[in-house]
C-alpha cells in the first residue's frame, strides 16, 4: 500500500491514484512489487533535521529514502522536501510537477537497488528516471 503524508507543511498532492499505478508498474518492470511505501512531503528544515538525526549529514536534500524492503517487496519511507524540489525545478528548467515525479521515482529506484554515488551510477539512475517518466506520460494520455 502506498500512502502519502505531510509532516510540517500543507501540500495537496492530487495525483495519488495515478502515481500509485505508475510506481507499481515501475516496480513490476524491475521484477518487484510494492509493499508498504510512505511518501512524506515536508519542508527544508524538516528534511535537514531528518538528515542530521538519522544519517549524520548536515545538508539539505530533495529526498531521503529509508529502505525496509524484504525480498522482492519494496517497502520504505520517502521523505521529500517540497522546498528543494521547487528550487531544483527552477534550477533545471523543469516544471515543479515533473521534478516532483522524478524525485518520487528516484526514491523508488533506490529501493529497487539503484544508486547514485558514482558518475556511472548517476547516468544509470537518470536513464531509469527518464524511462519511468516516459511511462508516466503514457499513463496520463491513456
């Protein structure tokens, strides 16, 4: 089950059904299934606190993924800073919605096992994100 929460902000996320369908299809393509997934929208100060408290990192980020996967079942918590997503969208010249979709699927891809520590990993991750975004565009049309 995929659930959506807001921690210290009000954020009306309107595409829950479509996003659920999309994430389940991305998982299926990778030979996985979605278990318990929480998407938690928050602010920069909130995600900074999570980053410091649980990971020992003193910097802002767009997403923190906590992995609770078992076998082929994807479960975890995706903390997403709406502030940073908005800033990154402006920086990269993307719409807020596209950047948010990219960040959400980025978290799912981490749960699947993709990483972004090296340049090669980042290229693979970006290609997987782009593939998933094309799938989402197809789902929106149909």
